[in-house]
């Protein structure tokens, strides 16, 4: 629609719209969150929770409009027909850019329950959004380093206890729990330091995935395996807002949650070894899929 504007103008206008959208819709979220916090009547609490999700979905819809307003991007999304709105999902994805979050929210909005991310505790201080994430029951995690735990052994497992309590909230209504399995964004520099043999991915981190499955396996119905590919190179958020992204490929595979995926990852060594082996094989298949999607795109470009 406004594709012909200079890239820096598109970037500034797009950023402004994201900012205004976030500020305006955060205000009713804060109001409803206050009602939910102080009026502990189940009927009121449930009504507030549904209202908060509706506002968040509207926020995502406006962001999606923003994407199309300033960018001429071809979204090649495969597998949407397999999704259902009233299911409990664990969503696993590769991670290359902050743009991944905008892409995932856009394609999943109103098709599955709203994505819930496990966030670092420090992110609660992000202006407007931090408090909004808290109001929407996004779990905030304080992760202790290995060295810190060695110096303070009494804190061992405390971060996972908080995760378990967070997961308890998700058992009441359908939810989609989002996990970037690599734990960080893929870059060539991180790839050079990674112990894995993957070409387009970092080594997967099994602990978070296994813990969510162990805590909520009886409620989680399916796993959505997401593979995001940006032909050419993964964009920065500014490049994306400036209209420099031409195509995004998102491949979805839906798999059942089986009993073999559920166990105590932290105390059962046999289960842990088997789980890690399965996750590595799963990640290797994803690496091959990324290479195939890139090759397919190059053959048609």
C-alpha cells in the first residue's frame, strides 16, 4: 500500500504505528488486569481473562496490518489447515531474529490459543509491554547460572519450581506454550562457537522442552514444529520495518504428544539420554528441512 516510500520513512512510520498500538491497547489491559487482581470472584476473573486475550488478539491484528501497510512481503505458510483453536499446544521453533515473534503472532493469531512465552525476569521492566505480559500471565523466569548454583546450592531447582507454578495457570483454558529450542537467536558467530554439527541451527536445549512436557504433558495435546526461513538472510527488526524483507517461509508440522516424551528429565538419567537423542534427531531433520526450503526457493527465484 505504501511500498513506494523510502525505506527509512517506512521504518519510522511502521515503528510509530507499533508504538502507538502498544500504548493505546496496553491501557485497557492494565485496567482489566487491576480488576482481575482485586476482585477474586471466579466469574469476574474468567471474564477478565477472556477480555485480556481479546485485546491482545486485536493488538496482534493491528501489528499484522502494519506489516502489510508498509511491506510487500510474500508469506509462504504451509500446514495451517492442521491447526485447531481449542487445543493445548507446545510450539517449538528455530530462532533467527526478533522478527520471528511478529511472524509467529501473525500466522497463529485466532487460529490457535494465544502464544505464551517464557520471559526473562528482566523483561518485566520493558515500558508498557512488560506490565502487559504480566497481566496476560506470561511467566517470568529468573534463570540461575551453573556457577551461581554451585555457590548457592540451596537455590538449585528454584527456577524450575517457578516454571511449574506458571504452568499450573495454563491447565484451566487452552494455551499455546512457545519455546525457541535453541534458547537464543542463530548467528554465524554463535554457530562458530556451537558444539552442534548443524548448518542452519544451534544446538537444541532439551531442559526447557522436557520440563514443560513433564509439567503439562497430560494437558498438552499436540506439538507444532515450526520452521522459519528467510530466503537471502534473516532480517533485523529495523530491516523488516523498513520494507527490506521480500519473502518469509513458515513450515508447520503437527505431532501428537506421546507418553514416551513425558518423564522426569532431571532425575531419570535413562529418560534424559533418550530425550536428548530424540531431540537431536528432530533438530537434525529440521536442519535438512531448512536446507531443502532454501534450495527450493532458489530454484524458483
